[in-house]
């Protein structure tokens, strides 16, 4: 299973760094959302979060292919969070779970549309879109097969 980041996730990183996650598809470390203990990346405050856990090292590698500057920020400012065995947790409000092969619907603000469409094209994901005055509504058809 995977998650698709659909909106800017909450957190302590600068907004432009968090915005770089939008449109990315990340493999899950554990199936399904869960409520888990978390630690903030800068202040180190602990809390609980309902979200999806992903392998931190793998997530930063995927982020780097999309936004090298954002990946560099994580390595320079939150390196302890991206060590082997660490996980990043994305809130359920900022992402949606997707099976590996899927047909999927979602609605996205036009401001997020460019990142979303670029991410889909980079990953050879087939999609159709419906556009109205306020949003783009993609219908995901699955991975393009070689």
C-alpha cells in the first residue's frame, strides 16, 4: 500500500518545505492509518498523531527526486529523524491511502494541481481529469505498464 500526499502536511518545517510533499506517492511502512506517538522534528515535543507511517530514509529519497532543496532542508535540520529505522508520520488529513494498483478519485485545489499532475506524469501513472472553476478532480487509472 501507498499514500498520496494531497495537501500541505502540518508540522514544524517551513511551509515551502512541507509543500514539497504535495503530489508525492510514498510506500507505507505499516498498513493503514494508526494513532501513534510522534516527536516534532524541530522542538522534539511529543504528541500522538493519527496518520500513516512511512520509512523516513525512503521518503526523503523520493522527496529528493521531486525537490532537492526540501530534501536538503530535512538532512540539515532534522537529520536525527531520517536515520535507518525511523519513520515519518503523515496526518490522515494531508494524504490518502492507495492500493498499489488502483482506480481512485480525489478533489484538489487548483493551487496543488500542478504538483499533482507533475508527480503523476513522473511516475507514469495514467489518469483522466475533470476541471471546474474551483478544483481539478483526477481519476487515477493505475500505473502505465511497460
